[in-house]
């Protein structure tokens, strides 16, 4: 890759991503409008020639309850916190028509047939890789179910985004073993170490700092050279770290929207000028409230990308395509005598 790259990954989950935090009634506006958000995002992508990676919860591929159950693994996680177990805590309708908050096969087939975007995995069950009560064997069973239900829909999974950004290093080899070529790691700053392996601050302080970092430059631009990504290549599984979470439009913080967009665009410009990677991510359901405002913000980002594409040949790639390029152009290591 001679020039920088703009990567977008989406955590496509619907209610599976928040079932332990709120009910469908509490999050109804966002969930109801998620399909409209995806349609609007895809239209903008077509207009500005943008490709994205839809990291999708495997449950969403199911056509109906019977199919969801048939693809579910026998070896399920038993989290110490029972609220995290989707198999026991979610009341499901029979199919997508009756329950659009837990099934999404129709729109996934549209995305697949459009062939512009990559469909990756967000695990089968929105699996929590760092929670007590699960282990590497239940993770592997979950991943195999995700691979199988995707294959049933003529989709080959090449990329993974771990739910709640819970990257468990011990599980990466399992991903590689089953054909996953890339994953989205976290920003390489302590406040983005969500589960405290290197960061011992109270989480409420980290949340506040992450919020501030979305608007003002506290911790840098979080852009990455291709050489850095290659050097972090975990023996064939490429870590494409996050650069920025695209926070949804919030009326209470609307006066900060220009700062948020400027922060993102500045990092994109840095990546373009330095031939680096900028990796933006969000959840489609984030756009469900204040949909028009969120799409306007996204179009503003896409317009900036087109400007950088013209000036610096800044390219746009999916996680899978960037990983393929990394593997095709490995760093030549000096031979030791």
C-alpha cells in the first residue's frame, strides 16, 4: 500500500448488543430506525464510493427461531453474571417479520448481493471474551456457529470485531485456525484498555477521558502506519486497531458537533499525508435516533475522504482487503548472523 487507507467497521447487532443493558421498549426508536440508518449509510457509500465491514452478530443471519436454534452451539458459555447470557434472557419472536429487533437476514442478503461491503463476524451470540464463566472451548463453539450460519447464507467470514471490544489474546489463535484473517484491536492508549490489563484507573474516569478525547486531542490521532500494522501481525491474524468511535449526534451536546467532526477529519488528513491507516467505527443502531443529523455528519466525513482521495490518493478499504494487502506485502526481516 503506497498510500494511506480509510477503514470503516460497523458492529451490527440490533438488540443483541444491548439486551443486558436495556429492553426493546427502552431502545425502541434506535432499533426501529436501524434499517433506515443502514439504507441511508449504504446510499451514501454508493454515492461516495465507500466500502465498509459489517461485523455482524450471527443470530441476525437466522431466518426464523427454528434456524437460530439449529445453528446455536451445544457448548454454550455460562457467564458468572447471568444477565450476559442471551440464551436465557431474550424473548424471541418466530421470525424477522414478527421480531425485527433480533433477526436481520433480509438486509444482510441485500448487503451480500450488493457486493460493495464486507460482512464479517461480531461472534455468533455477541460473545463476551473476557467475562467469567466462559472459556476458549465455548468461544470456539460460538465462532464455529457464526461461520456455519454465514456459510449457509453464502458468506465467508474473514474479519472479526469482538463485542464490547473484549479482545482476549488467547483466542486469536482460534480465530486464525478457522480462517479469520483480521480483527479490530483497541486504540493503543491506556484509556482504551477497557478491561484494565494495563490501565488501573476507575472506569468512570476512563469514560470521561474517552468522551473528551472525542472532541479535543488528548491522546493523539490514533493513526497507524502499514509497517506498524505489519509488525503487530499476530502470525497471520492482522490487528487493524480502532482510530475513532463515531459518537452519535446528541442534542444535549450539539454545540460540540463541530469539534467532533474536526477531530475525525484532522486524523483522516494526518493519515492521508503520512500514508497511514485511519479506522472509524460505530454501531448502525447508534444512528437510529436523530437519523438525519447522523447521516449529515457521515456525509461530511465522506466528503472529506473524497477530498483526501483526490489530493493524496487516500484509499478506502474493508478490514478484509487491508489484511489481504498486509499479508501479500510482509515486512522483510533482517537475517541474524
